[in-house]
C-alpha cells in the first residue's frame, strides 16, 4: 500500500495514495455548494438554539429570545376559536335541554359540538360510534343502566358512576361467590335462570324452580321480580338480550360470583357546562335515547 498522492493512470483522477487490494481511494473533494450548505445548516442550528426553546436545564429549559411555546400557541388558537363560537355557545348554554331538542339550529349545533367532544373524551371506552365494548355500555341501543332520557344522560355525564363525586350514581353488585353468599352450584343455577329470562338455552339438568327461588331471594331487590332492572340503582335489564359483560354461562357465573362495579368518571369540572350539555344531546341522539 502506497501513502502518497498520485494520479491514477487509468482514470486520470487524483487519489489519496491509499490502495487496498488494487482498489485506489480517490481524492475527490466535496462540491463547494454542498460544503457551503453544510456550514449554513450549522449557523442556522446555532441561531435556532438562540431564538427558540432548545436546551433542557435542571428544572426547566432555555426559552429563547422569541419566548415561543407550542402550548401557548395552541391555547391562543383555542381562545380565538372560542371567541368565534362565543355567541352561539352562549345561546346554547342558556337554552334548556327541552328547548334544544325542539330547535333544529340549536340541536344541530349541540350535536356537532358533542360529536367532537365525544371523540376526544368518550370514544376510548364507548367506541368512536358509541357501540361500546365488553364492560362499556353500547350507547346506540335502548338499554340504559341509569336511564336514557336527556336529563338522565346529562346527570350521568356530569357526575359519573361510582366516581367519588358527591352526586355520582351509586350502586354495586354483590360478589355472591367471593363473599360466601351463594355456593358454586347455586351460582350456576342462578346463571342459567338469568339466561332463561332472555329465552337463552340452559344446562340440560337445570332446575328452573330452584333458580327462580335463588333469584327471588338474592336478585329481585335490584333487578325486579321479572329481571327488568332498575335505573335508579343501575341494575341492568336481564330480560332484553343486551348484556354488558356477556350472556354465556361462564361469564354470568363470573359476574355473579365476583360482582361488577365499573367506574365512569365525573365530567363536571373537566368539561364546561355548555360542553356537557352538548355532549348529552349528542349521546341522546345516537339512537338509544328515550
């Protein structure tokens, strides 16, 4: 390997003098425009560090000469948007739910606002179209744990269920197996009886009379004599083929044995009153509102 500059006799181009296994390293400087562009990016980066927030510090960051903040920019944009909406939102805020429902313009405004808020806050649990999932109610049907009227939906959105708020919906299903209230075979019998309320198939040796007796003694105080449920307690209707956690025997046995007590957050304080009202109108309009 030679180590001196020379001219390659084949290509006629300058080399560095380095050669490995017959391969010569060409001495080809970078184009001047590329070098100048590279230096310009360095200067630009230094300038960017100076005028914009850039470097993290122990308890903060360098704010830059422009004092720019994306958070502040978004806040300003949202404030400007609220100014544009202000007058219409004020009218919506002053109108009752009954008036909004009867006024096409207010109803359209509330639905549009509510749809956006639903996508941001409710869709992660209830789905983008409100169809729900296992353990999360379907808002498109007419089965409501806490009632499906406009006022009831708004109350549920405001204060949630078992959220800890003073006005939240309370109500919790007992864990009949875990707490030793019913034996395993009794739980299986009740599960089959509950399936029979919706006309679903039951186990071959299911004792309907025993199931009714156990249901009457343990379940009717919440779900009613015929299993139709009680919105005041959040007790679901067990005779409508609509099941929050599933209607197969295994799931029902698990539900009866360990109870259910899902939590819905209270949105009052998180969302302003007008937004809560618009969200209630939107949820009511999904198809299952009463």
